[in-house]
C-alpha cells in the first residue's frame, strides 16, 4: 500500500511558499463557506472559489486536472467527493455540503476540504460532521516525529469507527507539494507502526472521508461524482499538514484563521 521511493521532503524555502499558498487557499475556502446557504447554486460557489484564488494571484488546482471541469468540488449528502458544480443545482435547507478546493501558488500545491450544513442539519448529519472533523484532528495528532504513516491512518480509522461510522477505502489522502498528488498515499485505515517514517519536510494532505453507513462507494455516469453505495450520508474534512522536527504544522484552516 505504501510507496517510499518517490517521497520528496520539502526545504525551509519550499515550506515558506506552501504556507503562503495554504493561507490563500484557506481564505478562498472561507469565502465559499460563507456563501454555502440554502438557495445558492453550486456553480456560483465555484465562481467564488475561482475569483478568490485569482485575485490573490493563485490558480485553481482542480480545474482541468485529468479533465475535471471546475475549480471546486461540491459534494452533497450521499456524495463523497468530486461533485461537479452546476448552475441548476441549488443547495436546500438541511443539505450536507462537502467543499474541496486546491490551489497552485508559485508552483506549489495545497489542498483543503470541509463539510458544512446548508442551514441546520439533522442530528445524524451533525454527528457525522463532528466525528469526521475529529478523525482528522486525531490523524494530525498522531503525526509524531519519527513515527510512522500507519499511525495516522489508524488514528483516523479508530476515531471514525468508534463513533459508529465507516471510512472510505477507495479514495485516500496523499503527499503534496510540487504536484497535487505525490507519494505517499495516506489511507484513512491501516495499522499503526507501519509505512514510511514521518520525517521533517514531509507534507501531507490528510483527508478523512467518512460514511454514515457502509464504506463502499460507486462513481456516477458523469465519471467524477463518487457516492456512497448504500445512499448514506458522507462527510469530508482535509488539511495540508507539514511534518517538522517539533511535530505537525497545520498549514490550512477551515472558515476562521486559527
């Protein structure tokens, strides 16, 4: 499952650039989150994301990536990831909305995702969002100097499953930096004490995708949108995180500056 030969550690200068890109990305995400209200068209959210990145002299990382037609992924309710924005699709009261956005700044990529409610959500959706966000936090907390990547994967899985939910296995997190997807893959399930060492300079996009029902997924006919196989709700949270000698440094943020 793990690959080590292509892992590229980032220098201090490269990390400084990634920090600035992550700040830009987080500011753009905050603008999208503020606009994700009942009645908002998902294509309008995409336009906001693109405009916010552009005015900060950054580019959308997803637009055109393997043919993806938008800057922002908007995945609703049973959609796990890769939802395509549309002018005709509007958010409804109580929708669970996953927003996934990446940017390129001075040649470096950062990636972030968050799940929000379009207005108040039902108790199950609220509990799913909370557990997924906490699973991300648990994974980041498991990033100890000279630890193993499997420690991160196991921490995510344990937290999600302890809450009664399941982690998606078809899609995983990833290394990030000079490319959107770099080695190593970062599964949201696994065994502690396995995988590559967590060395200073390693930068990861850790992104739990958690389902209220089973972990199985399927892709719709558009070739992009991935949904839960059993129609259950799904939530998605992601941060770009740098490993340092002192521990993890979270580069991105959700909605508010930490």
